[in-house]
C-alpha cells in the first residue's frame, strides 16, 4: 500500500529537508513566507508547495540555498489568460507577490532534486493582472 498523503502546514519561514519530501507543504500566511530548499545533490527528492492563503503583502518565496539553480518553467495565469515563464541560467529564486507573479490561493509548485546543484521546477501559479515572471537570481 502507498504511503498516505501528508500535509505539512506552515505560516512563516520553512527550511525543507527529506522529511518534507513527497508531502504537500501548505503555506498559509497572507503577509508572505519563505521556503528554503536543501542543497540539490541528485537525490530525486520531490517537494510540493501549495498556496493555501492568497498573499496580500510581501511575497511567497521559494529559494535555493545560494549555489543551486532552478531549471524549468511555471504557468502564471488569471482566470482568463496565462503565460509560460521560463527560468534563466542563473535563476535561484521564485517569488509570488499575490498579484502578477502568482500567489493567489490554489497556486502550486513542484521541485525535484535532479542533479548536484540543480532543482527542476514546474507548477501553476494563479495571478491577478498582467502575468510576470516569478523567477530571479539573488
């Protein structure tokens, strides 16, 4: 029998480790939050981040550890339109602002540790207004 689904709720900052793998990390803080990824080593660990409460100030941020990069794409969409946003070669942060870059309740991101220094990223971010990229390099 498969492991039962587990949800880990957080309202502020959270540093992920292997106990968060294969769980849904639900972020519930309208004033923003930060999720920090562990170092990417090629373990195959998968982390899922779900926005349970729309962000109304600051940002909901998912950050690599400072040397790793995010590689992939997310779709940022309103209820009528959407855009696919790609990472750059130096992207190491995804920030949802509750508006144009996602972060409305129901947004989600999946991150996989695919190689040393590399996180694969994909997801669907609910937004308001003209869509913008959530990716940046710190």
